[in-house]
């Protein structure tokens, strides 16, 4: 998810300028991760959380390469297509539209 949604994309998608990705492996220790979450030091973001924020406006400014990477990501996360992305404009036409 970090590749698809680097910090600038993460912030644009959620409209929250206070968000940034934690270092890789920071949640490797479940007890420490729980402590951080319980004390509002760390917010866990699941793929479905981000997908609920996808809009036509956000997708329209993404490159064709980004869209290709997004589609490849979805191959491994098909549940998102049945749930969070069910009614999202994720298909791009040749005219760069997202109906």
C-alpha cells in the first residue's frame, strides 16, 4: 500500500495533513503496537480503510502507471472489489474518465 499511497497520496486521499507512514516493522511487536494504538500514538490503516476514500477526483489525477499498479494490487485483494470498491469509479476509460 505504501507504493500506491505514499504520504502525499495518503494525505490527499484522506484530507488529513497529519498522516504519514510509520517505519516498516513498527508493528512487528503486537504488544507495542497495541500500546501505541491504545494511546493514540499510532493509527492502523487497513486497505479497506483507504479504499473507502477513493473518489473520481483522486483517481483522475493518477497516472496510467499508477492505475496499472492499483489494478495489480487488486488482483491480490479481490475482497475489496466485493466490498469497499463495489460502488467506486475505479475503471478508467480511454478518455481518462472514471464512470
